């Protein structure tokens, strides 16, 4: 199985590569169109800020390539947010693969921003979450979120429900760090590799 | 529901853990990777590695350690200790660190926080604030391993680092550190109220009740400790059971 991890200087890709390595899977870190097109699975991690991530994707022509992919695709964290239409983070136009707008969490005394730490997943509705239990925890670090919509396949609350995971066709994405979520995250990665 | 985090802290020197770790069943208690994996299995929510290496090889050994830890560990970890430049931070993040903690360098040149947050995102930039209490001056910020009083007020400095883009504050009370008399509740509560980013309380943990207090009375987002975990005085699983019984949300 050929796995491509998309390289666009988007943060901590090494953790994703190591997580795949722990599963005994070799992946290629690449921004090459041919390598990406012929991969069986695509991982699209991301951390940092939306506008600079989008300009890096544009500089490499990935903003045109990614929406045309047909193999199973997994966005992680910022890699999920970038699949939407628009982000409040520096008023950024996104890849427009899924119909959500990315908004900033309103901070209050009980709800610090970033939303950082382990939170429960709720209302799971995808084979991505096979074998998970209702009270399983995953690790989140983010200040912006995608609202709940038809595309939502898992929710979390902070304090209102938001999209913890989304899907449209072959495009799956999770807001949490599946590569840093212990055995639960490992199971989700395994499930993705079986899609 | 978002849970409160329990974070063991490992001091490392030349790539090895120091400060005496007594653990049965670990073939080599000085191996940071083995110790980190053990804490992860026992339910630690994150780990912090504090590098106290003072040699010229510091940067190389720390990058190598980060790679080794990231290869094994499936929970997040922060690296701190003498990190001073954008290049240092980049090397650590590229090799698998989830967050990098800066301290003296931020006090020396506060704009470094803005630069790091812009470049890498606030989510991976932790600012460590070491504070000590005196009746005359209240809580003031110290640097250089607590030897130098900056004259900064700890709450005001915490507010400034958050405004500059720190994504988390690692708040250590040097007045409580090592006492096992509990966390500095007044300091932690004041900083937690002053900033909208998560606050990790550190210094003084001696009992399970100390963690309950810092979460319930001081609104800390995470509690960090070293020796009580290293010497097996409190197990992470039993600590979290205790917290859950006290009504505090934790990951079990």
C-alpha cells in the first residue's frame, strides 16, 4: 500500500510519520503530484495558521490538485479546517471541498482558547470509528472550529457541539490529533488505512 | 467534556533522565523513552521534558532525544530548557516535539514570543513562568533557574505572554517547589483568571488532594509534578480515580 503524507511545511508531520511507522506502514512525505495521484491513501496533517498554509498550498499547486483526488484522504487538525470554504483566521479562503466555515471559539472564564487537551467524541457515525466506545478520549489543540452540519461524522463539545470529524465522498478529516491520541487514535488511523 | 490534564515532568541531561527515578520493572530508569512510555501507559495526559544540559552538544542531544521520544510516544509532549532561538524551536518541532517551552529567552526579548507564534502557531508555543513570593513584592518572575529576579509581576507578565501569542502558560511557584505542601493556589488562580489560554500549575504537589485543590480552587487546566510520580508516591491511575471521585473531569 502506497501512503502519501502531504508536505507543505504545515507543521509537525514527523509525528504522523512516526504513528504510521508504529503501525508498520511506510509512508512518503511528498508534494509531488505524480506520487500523490498514485498513492492508495493520502494523509493531510496541519498545524499553525490558515493563511500561510493556504499560500504554501497555492505556491505548490496543491490547492488545485487536492480537490481532484479520489482515493481515501484524511485531513488532520488544520488539515481538516483547510477543507472548508472560509476561515475567520485572517479572513482566509480555503480549499472549498466541504461546505463549512471555520470560526473562532469565543473564550470565557471556563473555556480557555486554544481548546487544548483530551475530550470525548460523541455521536460517531462512520467506519472511521469502528471499535471505539462512547467515552473514548482524543487529543485536541485548536482555536478555530467547524460547526456541526450534514458532513459531520463525530462531534465534541466546547462548550457547544462542533465537528470533531467530517466527511464528504473520499475526503475524511478529524479536528483532533489522531497520531497523538494514544490507543484510540491508533485505532482510528488503522480504520482509515482499511477504508 | 474537556478533561483536566496530569503531566509528569522529566529532567534530562545529555539525553538521560536525572534527579533519581526509582521504578520497579524499568531496566534502566535513566532512559527517557522507557520512562515516557511507562507514564503514557499509566494514563499521563502529556509529558514535559526539561533539558538541563549545559554543554555545547545540547542542541544535538535534545533533537536526538525528541526524535526518539516522538517515535515511541503516542501522546503529546513539550520540550523546554534553555531554548532561545527560532532555529532551536524549528529543529525540535520538525523532529516531533508537539510543543516547545521558552522561559529566559522570552524575558530577555519578549518579541521572540510573537515571532514564534506567527511562525509556528500559538498552539505549540508554551511560555514557562517561574515565580517566587515575597511579602514586600508579591509574586515576581525569576529566571536562570531561579537565581535572577526580573522584577516583573508574575500575573502581568503572564498576561503579556498570552497577548503576544503564547498558547499555554507553564506556571511554576518556586516558593512551593519541593515543599510537597501543595500548589500555589493564589498565584495559579490569579494567572488563570488573567489569561484566556490554558495554565499548567507546577510546584508543590505532594498529595492527591493538592491536585483536586488546584483544579477546583484555582481553575488550573493541568497539574504538573515530578518527584511524586518518579518515586511512585502517587500513581497516575490512582490520582485520576481520586480526581474523578471528587467530580473533576479526567481521562481514565
